[in-house]
C-alpha cells in the first residue's frame, strides 16, 4: 500500500474527507419542535420575489434531522436539495422538528399536520411576501406522509402542490408489515403499543440500527469499498456524508410510533386513504392539489409498489405524476441518481405548474 493510500485511509478513520459544510440559512421563527429556516442570500430572495416564484417548504421525516435536505453542499455529486432548488431561482424554507427525547413522547401526527406544518406554511408566505401566496410542499419518506396529511386536513391552506420522494402509501406492500399485522390484529396491536409507550417511542439508537440494517449489504462491504476507492476522494466523501447522516438520526415520538403501528399497519388505514386519529379524521383521497411521487424498485425502505399506490389513492387530485428513479431510499433524495433524475423531474413538474399559472 502506498504512503498516499495510508494517508487517505487515516483521513477516512478520522472522518475528515467530506467537508462539514451547510448552506447559509436564517431563522424565521423559533418554535419548540418547529423551527422555520430560510435558505438563500438576500439577493436570491429579492430575485425570487420579483419573479413571483413560488417558494418551497421542505418537511423532514419525523425520525430524520432537517439537514437531510442540505447534506454537504458543494460536494460532487450533488448532495444538497437546498443547493439545487436555490440554483433554479427558488427560495427554500425548511421546518425543523428538532430532536426527540422522552419529553416529546406526547407528540402525535395531529401536532404535525394540524399545528407545526400549517404554521410553517403561514410563516413562509408572510416572510416571502410575494404575489403568489402559495407554497410547494416537498418532502422525503415519512415527511411526505405528514405533508399529504396536512394538505388533506385543511383544504384552505395555500398549498400549490405536494412533492413526495420515497413516501410509502401502503404498508401492506412493505415486508414484513403484513406478517406484523396478522400477528397483532387480533389484539389491536395492544402488546406492541404498550411496549412503545414504555419506551416513550422508538429511541434514536434503535432507529439508527434499523436504518443501517436496511442497508446491511452496504455496511458489510464498507471495508472493501474503502480500500477500492482510496484513489477516489469523491466516493469516500459521499460515503462519509451518508455515515454522518446515519449517526444523526433522532428517534420517533411515542404517540407517533403508536399511531404508525396501529393506523398504518394494524388497521391498514393509510392504504385506503382514511386515517382516524382520536376525534380527527384525515381523508387523503380528498386532496385536490397536484401531487408528484418518486419511487424506486431498489428502495429497501419504501417499495416501488408502496409509493406508486398513490396513483390509486389520490382520486381527487388535479394531477398525479409518478416517476421511477432506480436507486436507494436516500439516493432518491441526494447523490448522483437524485441529481441526474429526481431533481430535474421535480424542476420540470414545478415549471409546468408555473406555466399553467401564467
């Protein structure tokens, strides 16, 4: 092994190949569990306002940090959705739900679709202050579920469209959930919900271990991958970006975890589009806004069929568009495949909406 290879290997072990960068952002509102940030310079903001561009509000999944949308900007291939959207003349906002501890065990989906996201939408429009008075919601994985619930729960919200990436909409098309349902259905899921209640949700270490488990092949091959790419700093940087992301995953709030188990799996309500949370009913089939979906046959977390189920579900939507991008769950959002396929497809979808408005 060459001295240069040893030096590179040492940098890998120190985790200092990928830069620790972030796009410039300002805090617009600092609420508990729902901090709103705006990305972009003053010049970009003014240009977007003058052009009447519709801003994008990014909604993160509930067990993922909001920086999933801004992983290592400036690294090749593209790792930052924020960076890409800014390059199209779009001003980008993100609602940051923050970390999850036992103190957040009371939070349920209702808090997100009835309070946190609607408030962020209003604050985004107030801050952007342009003639369009609407936002495009864009979200990855479970963030897409929350975004769709938000649009369904309050039809008066100024949501121009909902863009989801790797969002499963039928958990019976995700192994092993059909087996879980058959085991828990006779009891309504009570033994499992008792356990989740005792744990106050799903702790971060478990979430991180499960996420790595879905990518077990990547984890198993990592030593070989490192040795093979000692002369390819871009590949190693991408690996470190993903590793850092996996280490930063927070947990699921207790009530949300219970609702996912009962509503999504045991009762299979999500696939039918009608979700009952205590006294609140959310009818996803009633969404009228245009919806954009992205799925992959290679996604180990959200199967292609589970994501594409949206084509059957959103019967009242003005337009439902589904795209296939063959890559991993995270790869749908960031990385080479996302930069080459997901992001341009989303940009084209939004451009068509702009043309229709004009």
